């Protein structure tokens, strides 16, 4: 049987192959098109990266003296040791990982190191690597790819606000039932996470006034059996490059929905709590002699002007103890949510720009789309609609 002649390639051929590779073709594509080994393509590319146009010199090995041969072998051994050191330095964290992760490392670094050398250093076989490379994706891998796309879509819809618990619920709403830990693992691999909360300090309360203080009727009981039974309110500020914007909210504790809000340039009662109250009574029924309206001791809530509105609807006023933010924890928590999920991640150049963002957050995101653990991971709107059906 005639022995198959080994192919030889001149410098021009090798340079053209390298050029194809550097222009974006994969080593596999070049291998199939030219009938040469993909390892050879990558080896030529590495040599060119090191030596440039001086690569691929000579057509054979010169005759060496014993001393020259020994020096050449020592140089080769030293180069091999340096390559092994570089592979270990870059891939050491993969040594104790699963075999698939080692194969991924080899695939990601084949342009820098020879596949055979990496397999040797990292303790895996070349045949195992190529079998993994040509293997079809598993059912689990294909499922994870679909999950990645769904998670990315939902994460972007939430503007990065949702973590794995809420994304898991969102996936179930789309008919995809997976565990929270699995969602968390996929998010970690994707390099995404919920926006990190920041601490904030509220300093909008002006309790240094001569008006009387109402008793604390709420007494930290933040539960309500029906709408229009307990409302809480608070005021905070949002920074813009044009100055401060003051946000007042009124929340119904029954479903945690923001039923009234106002955005103002000043801190007077008419443009803050009264404006928010007028919106609230349009959006929600008032239960006379039963509804408790709770707030801090701020002058906007204590003034006669606002108390006249409460009296007109037979609403009982309740106020927190002095300097005790826990007495109005649910309203305070809403401000933590809006600031950590939106305000702290925005630079508002103008007051109108801030108003639009706040409106969108309250009316589109918080009331309609944001799931609340207190509501068993329903949105305020879903909770309200569900209980209306039950009542009917």
C-alpha cells in the first residue's frame, strides 16, 4: 500500500490562511474549505501573532551540532514550561470545575494556546474535548437558552428592578414554571442582578409648629380588611438640576396602592397633602367615621387648612410619635422603593423630566406591574381585581 504523502505549505499559503482567520473566518470553516487541520490554522495564527512577517521561515531543519541540539532542546523545554505556566495562571480556577467548564475554557483560549497543550495541562483528553465541541446541545441547555431570553425580556421590562423571586413569578405568569434558585443561577451566569438599594434619609418633616398633634390611632397596625379603612401619607424630595421637586403620596393599606399623589415646587399644604388628598378621594371611596388617615407630625398635615378637609369627610386623623419613622413604615418604605429602583439611578436635568419619570413609576410600574410580597406576589391592581371578583 502506497504511503500517503504528507502535504507541505509555503509561506505565502500560510500567510493567506492567517489572513482569512484574522478576517473573521473560523478555523473550522477554513479547515473544511482548504482540507487542512483546524489546529494547524490556529498554530499558524499564533506564530504570526508572535513573529509577524518573519513567521514561517525556512523549508526544513538545519543540521545541528550536539551542543546546538542540546541548547535547542533546552529552549523548547523552557518554552513549554512557560506555556504551561501561562495556561495554569489563566485557567487555574477551572481545575476543580466540571469538565464542561474546562472544555469551555479551552475553546475560549484556543487562539492563544494549542488545544493539545491545554488538554495536557488541565488534565482532559483531546478526544473528550472534540466530542464535547461537536455534541448537540442537551435538552436542559436548550431550555436554559429559552429561559435566558425570557429572563432578559422581563428584566429589561422591569428596568433592572426585579430580582430572581419576582422574575420567577413573572415567568409563571407567562406559563413557564421554574424554581427561583434556577432563575438565580441563570441570572448569575448572565451577569445581571436587581438594582442595589441605597439608604436614604428623609428630612422633609417640619414638626416645629404650634398646631396640635393628633393621637397615634394606627399604632403600627398596617393591615386593612377593605378599601377606605386606613390611608397613610408622607412627603419626600427628588433632586433635579433645576432644583428640588417635592413628592407627596397617599397609600391605601388594603392593597398598598398609591391612590393620590402630588408633585410640587414648594412645601405648602395646598400643593402637597391637599392636592394629593383631592386625588385620593376621587380614586377611592371614603368610609366616614371609619377611615384613619395617618402621617407624621409635619406642619402640612397638622395645619387647620388640611384638617378642615378631613373633618368634611369625617376622617379620623392619626400621627406618628415624634421622631419615630417606624410608626409610618409602609409609606417610608414606598419612598425607599422609588428611590432605590429609579431615582438613585437617574440624573434629572429638568423638573418636568423628573415628573414624567415619577408618574410612570407610580401609575405604570408600581400600581400595575410591580409584584408585592405582602400581596402574595400580586400587583396592587391584580389584588384589587381579584378581591372584587370574590366579593361579587
